[in-house]
């Protein structure tokens, strides 16, 4: 069902819309930070005391941001994270549970050549609004599927400007 109460929870329509925009921005900042290997931008999505659970890696979001961006910088030529629309459920005026489907592409290279890692999963985020600032307080990632493709570049090197990375 999708009544106004279901959609907005305890928030008014304007407050719920503003909160959803802030939540969406946090999710997009996370993706931008991961794709540019910028731990500071990743952390703009999280409260300073946030935690993460990525299966084998659990702990502080700040530790994850540093480790993940460092690792991606080492082994991936480029990455691209595509978040879907998010299903936001406001549990109070300052808390929301958010499910976002994610597809990630990692273009990588090793001694055998270039390959793409494709990953599909879901972010299960607990968001909190503190001092008017909606950010993730806890994130859990679950896995739906993955696949690896051997690839050859479609365009000659230098045809386009590369996207920036840290």
C-alpha cells in the first residue's frame, strides 16, 4: 500500500520530500567517493560514528572508507556504482530505513589482461538526522549476483579525457 502515511511516516509531506532528497544525496556522495577513490567524499555519506557490515569486512565506516578506496586505487582501473531508486521508510522524525539496489562495475587488469567485475546487491542503510543532517549510521551490504567478463577496450587510449581519481 502507498498511502501518504506509508510514504511520509511521521513526517509531513514537505519534510519527507526534503529528507528523501538529503538521503539520496548521501547515497550518491558515497558512490562518487568510491568511484573517485576519495575516502573523504565517501565519509560525507556517513555520520562520524557510523558502522558498516560488508560481510567479511565489518567495523567503522571511516576504516572501511580508507581501506576500500586504497584497495580500489591499487587493483581497479576505474569503477562505476549505479544505485537504483531507494525505498525509504521513516521510522521516526529523525530515523529512516533505506533499501537501495546497487550495480557496480569494476574495470580491472592483471597479467592475463583486462576484465570487468560486475556486482549486484543491496545497501540496507539506517539513516539518522542529527542537527538537520541526514547521514548513514549503519550500512549492511548484501549480494544478489556477480559475474566476471574478459574485455578489450572499445576505444583507443587517449580518445577521451579520463575521469579524475584521487
